[in-house]
C-alpha cells in the first residue's frame, strides 16, 4: 500500500532525501520569526520562533545522522565524493552544531535572548548561510551527478 501511495520512494537509496526539507523549513521559519520579533517587540512571535528553532535543530541532527548513515551506500565517483559529498557533510555538520549552540542559548534565555540579541540573530543568519551552502553541494550531487537515483549509469566523474 505504501508503494502505491508513494511510488517514488521505492527508487530512493536511503531515507535521507525524505528528511532534508524539514530542517530547511523550520530553520528558515525560525530566522524569519525571530527577525520579525526583533523588529517589532509587540508581535508575540518569540515562542513560535523558539519552537521552530528547536524543531529545526532536532530535525537537522536527525538528518545529519541519516546522511552519515547513508554515506557509504551513495554511489558516486571518488572525485564527486571528494569535491561535493565531503564538503556537503562538513557544512551540514557545522549547521547542526551551530543550531545546537543557538538552541541552548534560546533555552537559557527563553524564548528570545534579550542580552546579545543582535549577536544571536547574526549567528542565526550565519547558520542559514552555512545551511544554504551545504544544501547547494547536496543538490549538485543529486541533480548534476545523480547521487539520489538510478536515471544514469554510475559513477559519473566530477567536472567543473
């Protein structure tokens, strides 16, 4: 029944592609709402931003774990592994680690730190930049080198 409802899932090599969109959505939402809460204190968005940050960090951690678990089974050439997969992995681990730091700070000063608020927002923006860079490397693996499926014969060598 599951294959009937979601026929595309049967072509996935692992569950990592099913998870990657959650941290992206939650962390971007957290930044947006924390930014709005910083601009207009009258808007009561801090609690929602806090929960999005926590959900984003938790989902990023799970997603990084699924990526590390799936890494050995990803069928790409050594050059793609070196130039894209390893860089993607480093950016996403850094994103998750920074998310843990920011979540701990937000828990300690729940829901939105008053002291150091500009630094908190700047670090959250930095997290989004790290994540965007990592996402770009992951997307290049999937769309340029077919790391996520069987549409082309493997391995495809890395090109600039």
